[in-house]
C-alpha cells in the first residue's frame, strides 16, 4: 500500500513538474517572439503587471492577502534587487542569443546554488559535488570560449541572471521558516515592474497589436503556471525524483529554436550543455543521497 501511494505521489508530482516546465518554456518562447518587436523594458513592465494581477487573484488559494505580510522586509528588498537582475539579465539574453544557449547558461544556477549554500549557509558539500560544480563550469567555458571573441554581453547577462536566481534560492532558504510561498513569489514580481516603470521611455513604447497582447498575456499566464507547477512538483516528493524533468525544457527549447527561428546549436554548445546538465543532475542526486542515505539518489538545487 505504501509503495502504491508513493508511486501515485511521484506520478502526480511528475505531472505538476511537466506542467511547470512546459509553462516555463512557453514563457521563454513568448518572450523571444515579443522581444523581436517590443523593448525589453516594455515586455518586463507589461508581463510583470499582469503577473502581479494574477498573483493577487490566486492569493486566496495560497493563504490569502495576509500571507503577504512580513516582518523581514529588508530580506525582501534584497530579493527584489536580485529579481531585477535575474529577469532583465535572462530575457536580455533570450532576445540576443539562440534560445538553447540562453537556457543552457541558465541551468548553471543549480551549480551556483550548491556553491553558495556551502559558502553562505555553511551547508556541507562533499568533494564529489564540488567536483561536479567545477566540471559544470568547464562546460560553460567550452560553450563560450573566453578570449575567442565569442563571449558576448548577452551570455554574460544570462550568467549574471543565473547568479541572481541562485542568490534568490539561498535567501528563500533563509526565509522559508517564516515567510509564505506567496510572499516569496509576489515581491520578486513587483520589483522588476517598478524598475521598468522608473526607466520607461515613451520613445521605445509600442502599443501592442492583438498578436502582441496575446503573447504578452500568454507570457504572464505561463509565468504563473511555471510557479504553480514547480512548487507543487517539488512539494511532496524528493527533488531527485522529478528534478531531471526540468532539463526536458533544454531539448524542447533546442527543437523550438530550430523550427521557429532556424537556430542550430553548434558542437561546442551541445557538448557544453551535456556537461552542464550531467553535472547538475549529479549534484542533485548526491545531495539527496547525503540527506537520505540512499546511494542512488541525487541536491535539491
């Protein structure tokens, strides 16, 4: 009976994860298409405003509006600055480099979380995971070949975004005992919207046509779908059981990039992606093995 329930939980979690991963990829596809016509600032402003409205609409299902109250405002301010770097950096990369390249560099965030958890939180990270982190960043070097003239500002922006995202994950661990899931999600959406308003330029503003509005609203809806899917996917089962499903977005993103924008990843990109993904998965399994004592299981970051 216990085995049957556990199997059912894993299947349910996997379904949530695939929903979250699919929504996240759909968000990236919408963003890339939008950013071919509209400015990054306008996209962030409209996408964030709609997402804020949607979060407020679903708030009653996640503890109500009281869940937004906090006694740790300065931590949320820090997370808000990180959210600005993560959102603007990643979508700048999506707009200015092949989608699969941006996604691959974005997946360095779990490796960064492992390193930061050891340095900032004092979490034990054994030599195997440190080795995996180092190997993962070797994959980044293979992709970007520093000194060859191919290290673009877009690639640097995505790596900065990944670092900001990793720092957000670390701060979430610090706040997890006192803050609601809703508050941890809400303020990091509000902050980029405020920054986009402050730096709004009427000269860059284009009134969206019907297709533009569909894509912008779709991006906002997909961002909420990604949040709900990933939260529910990781909520009830070991991260090791479902984390590999996140990397399905990389394969799907490569296929979509080829079909929609004729993007063909080069050999170095493919090799670097394989190394980064393999390192990330090993880090996940090793972290879970350490927590559970099971040799076959892999960090939750």
